[in-house]
């Protein structure tokens, strides 16, 4: 019987054509059914590396109507460091490397998805970085 994939690779620019911004990075806490159990950081099932949650903001203005904040889980031995902020922007622009999407449905039939990535970096040639660069040049 063939194995059905649960994670689907996606190009960052296809999912976030206007780019994204980092709001923060924090450890992903492992689910414990016992609330009294000690809290432990989640580990990736495939690599056994620590899992970090990157809170981010979709730069698409239309996304704000549906909640522009999203989270991406990144497995890494150390906490990922966001790229530096660009002058005039409150948050650092980011691009997720090795982005994957996992669709799922909850027990009430709500369909949703989650993101994972292999890493994060400063944008290189995305629409958001081009427009930010042109705004900086016109302001100078």
C-alpha cells in the first residue's frame, strides 16, 4: 500500500506573494494530557531536533481580514535567529526555507492547515523586499 504524504512542499512566494514579517520566535511546548506534568519542548519526529514556533505576519493586506498572523514550526538544534529589521519597518521581513503545508480537519469538520519550514532568512528578491528597497531609495 502506498504511503500518503501528509506534508506538501510549497514555494514561499506562492504562499506569501507579498512577503511576511517575523513577530517572534519561541519554543514549541510538547502536548501533555496531564496538566501537572512538567513542560518539555517538542522534538521533531523525523530529526529529533528541538521545535521552535515562529510567529509571523502575512504582508498581504487582504489577509488581515481573516487574521494575518500565522505560525510556522521550525526544527533546529538552536533557536532560529530572525533576520534584521529594515529601517522604517516595525518587524523584520522573513522568508521561510523548505516550507511545507499540512492540511487537516478537526472533529467538528473544520478544515485548516499548519506550516513547517527548515529555516528562515532575509528575503531575496520577493515582492516585499523589492518594494521595501524602492521605498528606502525614494526616501533617501
